[in-house]
C-alpha cells in the first residue's frame, strides 16, 4: 500500500517537470528564432563593413547565453522546490504509515487477559472470557451422540426415581468463587457482586460465581421436573415464582442454543412404521440424530471443578448474610 501511494504522489511530479522543461525550452527556442531573424535583417547593413572587430557578435552571443542561463536558473529553482515538496510529502506519508502500523501492532500486543496462550487458543477466540481457559486445557474429543428415538438405556431419559434424581442432581449443584479481576473482565461491577468472607476459605479476593453450563443443566432439570409436575410439587398450583422460574429456564436455554448455533449436519434416512392394528407398513424420511461431533472434554472439566469447589459451599451459600452496606435491587429488576 505504501509503495503504490508513493507512486501516486511522485508520478504527477514527472509530468510537471516535463511541462516545465518544454515551457523553458520553448522560451529558449523563441529567443533563438528572434535572434536569428534580427541577424538576417541586419546582414545587408553589415556586409560592407570589413572590420576585424567581433564585438557586435560577441555581445549578441552574451545576450543569448544570459537568457539561457536565466531560464536554466529558473528551471533549476522550480525543480528544487518541487523536489523539496515531494520529499516532505513522501516523508510525511511514510511517517503516517509507520505510526499506524505501530498503533496497530501495539493494540494487538499484551491485550489478552490470559496468561497461558497455549491453552484453548481456538476456544478463546470464539468465547467470552473465562478463567477456566487458563486453568486447564479442555482440548476436544470426538463423540457420537445417542440420538435414538426409542432408547431407555440412559439414566437421564428415565422416569422420575431416586436414582434418576440423584444423577441429575450430581450435575446441578455447587457454587464456585472468582477473583475481582474476573468480575471486571465479564463486565460486572465488583461493588454489586457478592464478596465472600474468610469462612469460605478462599482468601480475601473471592466473589460468588457459577458457570453457565451448570446453570443450563439446572434449567434442563427444572424442565424435566416440570414434565412430572405432580410428582415433585404434589399438584399444588404453581406460584408466580414457579412460573417465572420455568419461563426463565426456557428462555435461557433458547438463548444459549441460538448463541452457540451448532451447525453440525444431520442427514435423513428412510424409516418405516408398522400399523399395530392392520400391520400395514408406511415409510417416512427420518433425521439421523446419531451425529459424530467434536466436544469439549467435559470429564476433564468436571473433575477440575469438583477439585476446586469451596468446601461446604452449598451450606455456606444457604446461610450467607447480606452486609448492611451491600447494595440490593428488586428481584423484578434482575
């Protein structure tokens, strides 16, 4: 870009120089022609003079030479001015380019909030800030989803039972803590975030937090229970808070799905269904949900989180008390 710009600036100067050369050479040609005409007109008067003196010719030559010298000096002065102007313009242009490059490079250096660039580099480019990306390398692994329509082998698809509830609860629990720096990096105000005291054993720079996937699993569990409302709430009419919680979870899951917008391909194949009464067989296109996908290493992530959860965090969370000077807002404003 720099070279083409300089060419665009310098090229017109060549045309200008050529014009000046033509102009001044034209002046010289006119004067030479005029001088020659004068000589021709004066020749008859000079024919009879047989003088050895050459003063008249010498004076005439000196006048022509002075005129040419004057033209050359004017041309040289103009050319010098043009070169100086072009030099200044070129220098200014190069300085601006160099400055813009320095600004561009400085804006891309030391702006990453992460200390371990070798961890999760691709995920960092496509994700909001999370201290997890510096804590461990999530990597990826190839997984085939179990998308079978009729399949009761997964406990997470089972009807309500103590075992099923325990499996879901295993994924739906716990509170973690993060630093003030993390609070700021996720665009939150530390003065409003809840800072925990020494009883949590997390030092003097610890704020209550959880991770989005944990909340998403919590919402799925909430909707699972909603399907079996009578078992979990004894057919008691849902309260305003209950309905708000359910609708909140539906909306949060929708936003998460739209945000991440999984574009993995699902193909279709033919399936058939036999009518239980007539035995007639019908065919229909059916999506093959058994997709092969690349996933974050959830087992590694969950193991790390289990190792770093504050001890008795749930009990501490349930018994936390609001400091007198801590700001608060209505739940209807959250």
